[in-house]
């Protein structure tokens, strides 16, 4: 989870390469209307996001039902959004990728193949609610090389307090 440009897709790919887990890109669950709205520089509302979050939660449920370890990217900026993703899904654990705003702004200025314009970064930070202590997950410094971020996430996941359905010792 994290704001646009935090590195969610890059980290997901690096984790998947390391773990061999299934993946899904949260952006692929957006409706065409949501994509066009963002492309036009308009932030999504909660009403825009609920069906998107429900679709991602459905995918999570399918992976759990099949006992398939998986990673999905999703901004999950608000606690209420994360609650939708977690509801009925005990395996969900959030890696909140935290990157200084100037670093993200620079990344977005250089990114050319994404519909999310840099102008929406402010709305993302305004909506962002960091993980609460009772939420499963950890804040991860993500302005480092991907292998370091992956190592940090795996170390957090290996902690005995992390609920999971997969034995990470094999990885």
C-alpha cells in the first residue's frame, strides 16, 4: 500500500520473483471511468473506490480459497479501504511503502506510462491514513533499492506476531 509513485508495483514484482507468489496489480481492477477520471486529473471519491476495493477483495478471497500465496498492489490509503480488503481475509498483511514526498514527486515527473498524473499526488497524501497499531502490517522505508525493501518486508513477515497461512521459512 502507499501513495502513487511509492513503488508498489516494483516491490510487488521483486517480492514475487523472490517468493514465487501470484500477483495482481490493483490498478487493473479500476473501472474505465475511474481511469479516465484520474487521467483527467480528478481524484477519486470514496464512492468511486468502493467497487474497485470490492473487486480486489474478491481476488484476495479467490487466492485464499485456493490456498495460493499472493501479493496485490493497492493504494489502500484509508483505514476504511483497508478494512474492506481485510474483511473475511485473515491472510491480509499490509506493507505500507513510505517514501519522502520530494522523492515521489521526482519519480512521478519521470514516469510516462501511467494514467495517474503528478497533480494528484497532493490528494493522495491528504487522503493517506497510516496504519493503525491494530492493523496487520508495517511501515517500510521504500526509497531504497528494491532488494533492501524486499528484505525488510520478509523480515517483518517472519516476525511471530504476523498472522499468515504460508510458512515463510521456505523462502
